C-alpha cells in the first residue's frame, strides 16, 4: 500500500468519523471545538455538516486556504497549551464535540508531544461529550468508544467524556 | 460538498490516473518524470506501482516525508524552469510518462504561473508518451486523451505526445 493509498484511507476514515460524531450530537447542546485548523478542510466539513452549530477553532499558525477561514470571533489563535485552559476558564465544560486535529504527521509522536492536551480536552468536554482524534488520547475520564462503521481499529479514535470528575 | 469531500475526490482521481498511466506504459521503454515532489505521496505511489522503472523527480524545495525521499541520483533539485531544459539537453525525449504534479493549489492559476512548463514537457516526452496533470496543459504537440474510467472530465488531464515536432 503506497503512502497515497494510506492517506486516502485516513481521510476517508476521518470524514466518516466526523459525520458519525455530527450525527451523534444532534439535539445536544454544546459547542464544537476543532483543535487545529491547518488547511481548513475538516473545519469546512464540520461547518457544512453542522450548520447553525458554533464551531470554535484553535490554531497556533493560522494559514488555512482562504475559503476556510473561521470568523474572527470563532478563532482562537495561539499556543493551545495556553489557549485551551484559558477558554476552559471562561466557558467551562462547554463542548458537545471536540475534534483533536493537531498532529505532527507521526501519530506515535503526537501522544508524547501533545501530552499536555488530554487534561484540557477533559476540562472542556461536557458530560457525555464526544472526543474524536487521529491519535490515541489517554485519560481516565475518557472512555473509549467503538468507531463508525467501516473505520478499522487504530485508524481513528473516539471517546466519551465520563459525566463527572 | 465540503473541501474535505472534494480533496478526497481529487486524490482518488489522481490515484486512478496514476494507475491507468502506469498500466498504459507497460512494455514501453522510457523514464518516468515526476514534476513536483511535495510530500512525496504520489512519488511513493508511482514507485510502488512501477517497480524497476527509473523515476526522476524534479523539485525546487525538497521537503518530503522522509519515507518518500528519492535516491540522490534520481532527484533534480532546483527551479524547473532551468532544470527541465537542462535535463532535456542531456537526455532528450527520454520519458514514457510525465506526471505534472506542481500546483499552486488553484488550478486556474497554475496554467498562468507555469506557462513556461508545457514546452519543456514536450521536449522531454518520447513519441506517444503519456502526460498526466492536475491542470490543463495546452500545447499543439499534446493531444488530449480520454481519462481513466470513473474520473470525470476536468478533474484530471491526460495527453499523448504527438510523434514528431
């Protein structure tokens, strides 16, 4: 399998997980948080799939395709190690869905480099909120979920925030 | 259709065209030229699909994923406006397949910004060589071909080099 093949599979899995998560939070209150904007493709997919839902995007280096620039009041620029706890301090456990879309491109490295991230995800996730991620997030308050149909184990990750600390 | 959807469709079309072109040049002599390395995914796909075929890669800023770094004697670093004619001067019409994989990300802009490219492609393509591209290349010596099955018109482009100047 070439790297092109595996990239296509990963994007398809990601899209399937986004669609699955969007359907799962229907009727539930809460924000959607996109951690990592990048080119803006998954942000674009989320806002198309969830019209009317407030989607806040966190990014250090904001350089998306211009077609996918979030509105200024929904974009939190800066280092997430600082911006996520600041957002949690203001808004509390506000999120129905958190998509962890920051990556070094090497999943095994992500869990190490972003070791500070899971605690902030947990602090932002409402009771029973969904957390989906391209790499495995470990935290006692995140319960692993089965993936969307057709997404093989290990290609994406999904969690439910337990309902109390 | 979100930008994620359209990105996946474009990658699938690209893969289909690469596979189609690889099958089409089977048994024919000639190099494969990859114009633009980028992350290296399509290069990786070509070398997996065409084992044993010499694939030369042209790139100005060589920053692929390390897994997709071409061997040093198959990598031509520098501005293609210079490196392509220099390669043609040494090797002549050497290529059985040329994949034009340089892009600004905006196909309509590519034909303008890379207006110098088609003449070099024509100078490198052997008689009846295939040229495939993510954007439309116009040159009197390039005859438009029907695309691979399942690839809609306009999503990719394919040409045959006419057999004489």
